[in-house]
C-alpha cells in the first residue's frame, strides 16, 4: 500500500502577516521614490533656472533699465519663485505710462517682459491743475497746463494717486463714461473732441472742436447715437460757425443741427453743466 505524504499546514495568520509585510515594504519604497523625485525636482529648480537674461519688448516711453528696475526681478534669482502677478501690478503702479505687462519664462535662464504703453485719453480739472487719464481710467500724470485731449466733466474725480485707477463719484458714473468713451473711440471721433460731459446720466453731451455741442441725452442706444453723429459730421462743416447737434431722441431717426451765435452757444454749455 503506497505511502501518502502529508503536507505541513501553514497557519493562516502567518500568511496574512507576510502579505502585510510585503505591502508595507511596497508602500515604503513608493513613498521613498516619490520623496526622492520631489527632492530632485526642488534641487533642479533651485540650482538651475536662475535668471541670467531679461528681455524687454513692446512700446514704452521708459528705458529697458527703468522697466527692469520697476519689475523688481533680480539677476540670479530663481525664475519659479517670481510672483508674476505681483510683478505686473507693481510695474504698472510704478510706471504710469505702462498699461499692460506680461511676464514669460523662457527656460532655462531668460525672463521676457512685454509692455504696452498707456495713452492719454482725457483729463479732469483739479485744484492743483489737470489730471490725465488713460483709456482704462488710470491716472497717468498731474500737469500744470491743459493736455491736448478732451476734458472730462462731471466724473466726480478730485485727486488720485498716479499709477492707480481714478476714483469716480460712483461705479455707475465710471461705467457710463467708459461706455461712451468706447463708442466714441470705435467711431474714430476722439481726435475731434474737446469735452465730454457726463454730469447727468440723462443729459450727456460732447463738444466737437470747440464749435459744436452734441446733445446725447441718456446712455441708452449709444452705438446708434454715435453712429448717427459720425454720419452727421461727415456731411456737415462745423468749422464755419457754432452749432448745436441734438441726437438725444432715439424714438425718431432724426437729428437737429442748429446754427447759433457764440453767445447762445456758451449759454447752452452753461446750461448743460447746471442741469438738475
């Protein structure tokens, strides 16, 4: 009769203990590998990718050195430790005539700075002279003489820090002005403007070349009104006499162009300012 060999039974508890041990060992090596990768990455970023070159591009009245100084980016500083958003905000604050800034890392050692120049858009009269605003309502400068841009009336702006956004009397007033300014810009009428009056939201007006007062009325249907104004100016020669152009009525497709004396013209200007 053949002998039957009996295999020795392995306790279940021992098998489970070995599995747990292998799992712990696997987890340990995975964690160690992750740690080593992280350390290597940090060391790579720290030891390499330091700023050796700074390129400045774009249109600006400032020199390359002035722009680099304003950014605060130091040579041999680590590229990935530079807070781009902070650099942009600080540069636009320090250099008023820089409107937009973009920062780009060009690995391994170059930072690229692209700037866009701010343009004089309008000015407000203050107790100390005249404050120039950009197209984005940024305070560009305080000057003693009238700038060659339209005067903004009724904004409520008194005084502001250069490099910061101008503080209008209300958000609604700012929004109304921005909307009107954009339409005038799109119609390519800004070079002909001498005044923009937003004293009353329902009675806005602009002055063309100091000779024509344009009654716009409320801010509703501005694109249509300004388009109508552009058409009128293409047909009317306003340089010969003073005139009042009324485009405030949007219910009809008509506008009135009235020739007036200089006295009548100035009286209407004052009336616009004092309308309540």
